[in-house]
């Protein structure tokens, strides 16, 4: 197959920042792209060859879009799965496969998959709905973690239940109750696999949390953990991707427990926030490797050139409207600092507006600069 | 001034591969761009906010385009200078300044500028036209280098005159005769300067020539030369940029003579082929730094993370038509190899179609892989 400067067309479902960053690499390789997104102001609208506005959850919209392209991928999991399955059955290359997506979209199914494949994960129980869970509350040990099985993202749909009354405000939807396992570190490993079976893992990254706010502040690569724990995490991530027969990127989020066990929390079958550092720090960025993987090209080197730390830029509380990045000029003057602005005109509290990568040959120096960045730049409105 | 996700508009004259690579960074910073190019199939057509088709040498076209934007830059020197001057006089920020471009566009004027500012360069004489040169041929020592003063590029418009009959095929245009100075190495340094006066140089790169064909095969960073020569080259390049009161990138091409003097050959006031390695190898690529400079933002770190070598991809002789990059899948499997395909549908003999960067912590290893790349990939037509 000839992809470069040819008539070959790659379709991307979703036109957010992940798609936008993937488009850098399709442009670098001069690969034609079609993008489908519900918003006419999607960050990916520019830099794709053709943009289509439409509902990603609508069967006909997704199916008809898929018919226009030669390979189909997605940058968001919330897409019409039945349309993907029909397209795959009709012979279209859909990567990652809807078979995998079906195992991931529902967290209950995802957890069952780990259990069936001996992949370490926190013990859990599935419930059809909240009423169902409540009726069996006496069998559950407090505290536990409630998770709705579908449509949750970025911490939405997850709640720690310390007392029975904590259940009061929750929606009556399908859910799981997961044993709460105290952990030392939240880790992630991005795995990359192509249809020919070539498979590589990126180094382990570490999410550093704000000491009080319980919010991820920094994604740090490489994780500042024991080499043995890192090896274990990479081996588990590799195993998960292989068990899924996955094609493309798989971001595997894990916990390092108090006694240095590593357990899988959840996965995302696409480029991931925890891999953004790779644009500046890695020999091959996660986006380029996703593209290589779904086109069955050889995978690029996943090693790092230098240490990388990523700081998310989210809209500050109390500000809505046309965005201003206060002090961005200031942080641009610091060593190894690169902002990525996603291209959303309007900020809202906690909206993901961009990220900043800090690279340095010395990870301690990078961490210091990252803290300065975090404390200096503000995403507000004018 | 607020550039990011705002109504600010950057205009770019020229929509070739240099503009295309610059657009990656305008997208990363979410800066609006307008592009003007004569070809409707220009590589920059995609990824800019608005594309205008028009003649870059036409006064009205360039002037009217300039009136639409807040800052104007160019990725090619062959633009209507009078229009730029009028726009600058009317208060538009035009970077690099047309004042500098006027000193560079004509090689005779450029050489006079070096002489007037004590910048080392090969001795030369200016002639109004070839007849004029011929009439004074007895004063010139053979061999010498004939250069037409305008509209030459990529070795066009340059000829070594060993015998008087070598002049026969030349056009009767304004020209210079330059003393031929044998050199050990062809070097280049990219300088970056913003309107506030912040100035940085990239490391010295070395052009490695094919032993027989006298054609640049590899651009190597850092140059494998004595540190003292490197320091001299960087100091001279810095001096040239400062003398021009330059804003933006200035690529300074130099020769290292047999006795380790460094003399200036010529300059280009824009991102340059000799800086393409910086996308993968540098903390801040030449394109990002050009953008930072012309927007008067702080400059990024020009140091390298790793060694970088660039191989140009030019159309092979004997092939014209729809391009195919033979064996590109193969080279993608090698360590640290990234192809950049410019997005031109049709190849022609010697047309610049792309480049390949090879990065590695070990420059010798990078050089080996670069040679394999050079000998493996072929730009042909189907």
C-alpha cells in the first residue's frame, strides 16, 4: 500500500486536541485525512483534508463517513460501535478494532476481561444499576470506589464511597463497586502495536498529585520509581495489549500499591494525555507511532531523548468566555518549555485548553521548571 | 499583544515546504495564519486559516495581502520588495525587515555589505552585466566563481570559470566574479533574533559532500570540526545578524578555508534547509524560534538534545509524474529515522520533495544510518 502523497484516505472519528496532534504527523507524512466531529469549531478542523460535521454516536453518520475512507481510526471512545462493527465486517480496516473497543467502552466488561485473562486489577463487583448495588450494600466493605460503567471521563463517574449516604447523589445507572486499594503511585504505560504484531512500550510515566487537592499536577517521564517496579508495569501493559490483540496505541493506567504490586486501573485505546510529553521528549511521539501502527508501518523508537514533564492547562474557576493565556510569554522564556494550545476559543472552568511540556537532560531541573510553569501561567478569559 | 487563540493574524508570503513546517508551530500555538502563494496546490495550503492564490512578485497582490494581517513574514526571498517597504512605512510589522531583504536579494549588494562591515568574505568584483565582465577579463585571475546577483537559487546562477570559454553559455545579466578559495568544509549557522534584541545561535552544522558528485549529501549537527573553528563561525554569524539589525532567522552559510579561516558565503533570511535537523534534534526547532522571534516572544533553547543528520529527498533523474517514495517503509524501521514529505504530488528530476532526519545520541551511528537511508529510499514516479 502506498500512503505517502497518494489517494489513500485515513478517517479520524473525533476532531479534538488528540486528533489535532495526530494531524501534525499525517501532514508530515503527507497522508490524506478526513475528520468527523460534531463541532464546527473542532481543533482538528484545520490541517485535515476534509472536515465533516456530524454526530459520532449516530449509526448512519459514522457508517457513511467510514465508507469514504481506506482506514478508520478514532481519537475518542464515545463513537457508534455498531457502525464500526458493520464497517469492519464489510472489510474496512478499523484500528483499534471495534472488538477491543467493545471490551473497553463498558468498565464492567473491561474489568471482567482483566479477571478472565489474569491481569492484576482491584477486586470488584458489577451491578445493573444503583438500586441493585444498594440492595447488596451489606456485602460490600466500606470504603469502596463506585464507578459508572459508561460515559465517564476525566474523573467524572468515579466516587469514593465512605458512608452509605455518599450513594445518595449518584445516578441510577449500571456501575461497579471496586475495592479501594491504597497506592503509592499512579503510573501509566503506552503500548504500541501494529497489525503485523510488532509491539513496543513507552517508558513508565508517573502522575504526581497535588498534596492536598488530589488532582494530577504533573505527568513525569521517566517515573521516579524502582527499576523493578517499572519493568513489572511495562510487562503488564504489554500483556494487556497482547490480550486485546490490539492495534494502535493503548494507554494502560496502573497503580503501584503500598507493597509494590502493580495493578491495572483502566485503559484507553488511543493517544493519551499521559503521552503528550513524547512530542518533545521521545525519539518518536505517541502520535507518530499511532499513525505508524494503524498503517502497519514499522514502529518508531519509543525511548526518550531527555526527561519530559507535562503540565495540563485547564480553564481556571470563575472564568468563562474568550480565552487568554496569562503569562504565557513569561514561561516561553524558560529552558525547554513548549506550550501546546489546543485551539479552543472559549475557556470554561476545568476545560482542557492545552498543555505545557518541559524537557531537560536533568529530571530534577525539569521538575523545578514545571512547578514554576504551573504557578505562573493562568487560563482565564478577557 | 495577545497572539494565542486570538484575532491576531500572521501573514506568510510563500506556501512551500518552509511555510508548511512553520505552520506546524503556528497551529501548536493556535496563531491565525494567512498564506499567499501562486500555486493552488502549495504545501502550506492546508493548516493555514486562509489561503490566497497570487503572484508574490506583483506589487498590488503583496500589498493587499499585507493589509489583511497584523505581522507579515516570508518563507522565500523572491517577493515584491516595494510592496513590503510601503507596508512597513505604513506601520505594518514586516519581519525580516525589507531593509535587510534589500541588502540580501542582490548578491552584489550583499557582498558590498560584508566588505563595508568587515565581515570576512571572498574577494569579489561587481559587474553590471556579462559583457562588462568580459571587457575586464584580463584583470581577473582564473579560475574564479561567476554568480548572477539575482534570482539564483540552489546552485543555479553559480558557475566556476576555469577558462574564458566557460563564460560563453552564461546570460548577460548583472553578476559578480569571486575569487575561488579552496575550502575544507562548508558550514552553516542559524541565528535567531527578536525585535527586543534577544539573539541566539544554533550549533554549527556541516555540509558533507558526495566525494565525486560535488553535491551536498548530508547536513550534520554538530559539525565535526575543531571547537575553535566552531566558535569562530558562531561569532561571525552573530555579527552578521547584528549588523543587519535582523529580526527572525538568518541562515549564514560559510566556508572553512584550508588554514582554518571562516568566511561568509551567503545568507538566507528565513528558515533554512540546513536547520531542518532541528525539528527532531533541538530543544526548539528553527521554525518555532522563527515564530517566537517575529512575534517578539522570548527565544527557545537552540541547543541539541541529540545529534541530528539530514538527508534531502529530491526527485530522481528520469522520473516525472505522480510521486512514489520507494522503500520508505523500510527506512521507517530504522532507529531515529523520520521522513518529512512536503506534499508535492508530482516529482521531477532534482525537485525537493522532502527530507529525512536521523537522530541518535551517537553521531557516528547517526551517520551510518544516514548513509543507509540515502542509499535505500528513492523518489520516483509510478
